[in-house]
C-alpha cells in the first residue's frame, strides 16, 4: 500500500485490465483517447486547486474517470471548492472544441474522432450524475452544506447518493445498456459510498480538527445560541462548513468562540464537557 501512496499519479488496476483487453482486441487508440480525456479532466481540477494553493495528495485514474485526492474540502471556502469541482467537467467542452478543430484536419482518423466525441460526451454526462464522489455528487453536496450543518449534510449526501445509485441501476437495467460496464461502475460507486459512510464519523472529526487552524476571515459569521448545560459535542453538530460561529450562552449571558470550544474539547481532552464547564474553566 505504501508504495502506491508514493506515486502522485496512480493508475487504478482496472485501468490496466482494460489496457490489456484493448491491446488484445486491437483497440489501442481507443484506450489512448480515453486515457487522454480522463487525465485532461483531472488536470482541470488539479490546476484550479493549485491556483488556490491546495495540497493535493495524489490523482487516481480509472477507466470511467479519475479522483483528485485532497483533504482540503474539509476547510476550504465553498466558492473555491465549487470552482475546483467545476473545473473538471468544463474541460470536456474544451475537448469538444478541439475535436471539432481536429475534424478540419487529417491528423486523426474520422473513426477515432467519432469515438473521442462519444466518449467525451459519455464521461461528461456520467460525471454529472448526483452520486458521490462524482463531480455531480460534489456539486450537489455544496447545496447540502449551504443549508445544513456539516455532520448532517455529509450524512444526507451519502443517503441521497445511495438512492441515486439505485435509480441509476434501475434505469440501466430498463434500457439494458452495456450491462457489464454498468455492473462494474455501480459496484465501484456503491463501494465508494459504503466506505465513505463507514468513515463518516472520522470525516466529521477531521472537519472539526481542520476548523482549529483555518482562516476565520474567509467565512461568514453565524452566531449559535445555546443554554449552558449543552454538551460541546452537541454544539459541534450545529457547525456549518462555510461559516464561523460565535457561541452565545443564553442563561449565562456569555459569548464564547467555536475555537475556545474546540480547544477545550480536543486539546484538553474534555470529551464530555458542557458549555458551563468551559465557561467555569476560563473564569479560573
Ligand atoms: Zn472530476
């Protein structure tokens, strides 16, 4: 595993499987076209992310698309996240344009250009399905994060995603479209969602930890109102991804910050503390 993580661009084993298959069936140029389109799409995300100084762990390429892995979605402003996400699908419009230009030349066979056009369209449509972790799923997740606190938003996205996978499966069976491909795809998507669902508490924890060292000024302020016997744990469940929260304690007429709460909880290990404990501690 460690060796895989060292590679910045990681090509998923399923991709190699298709490469071998394509050589055996004499479709090498087709696979090359797919490789170029998929890589181009990911580079769209990559360069946009780099322009915002995001840290990128690696790019994984698989036959139906790629994934740019980063932890930054837990602490970057939503508008940056939106631009980084949309930068992928937008590349397909550019690719369409290039295909049109190439059609005017004799550089490539018409058959290959037709394939490039089809595959480019297929990836674009597939990529915009509202399923996590596809770009469509991510775009949808931004809406969830605007209207809901992080913890709930993240859960609802995955539940919505599971439902979309099911609808997608039913539609594909009904239209009996390339069932082997669809089976591989659905399995992959289901697996990704199951994995993300299993690690949702871990993701939530990472989100809270990321809040402790981020730039407050980039965020909209939204005060949250509580009474003092509320546990810090419950306070955190009201945190939004793209907002910064001063904490108002009604019965004590005290204002504290989310940072104080997080520090008390994580740095001092007060996992069962209430807001009241926090204010008494700061008075000492
Ligand atoms: Zn993408």
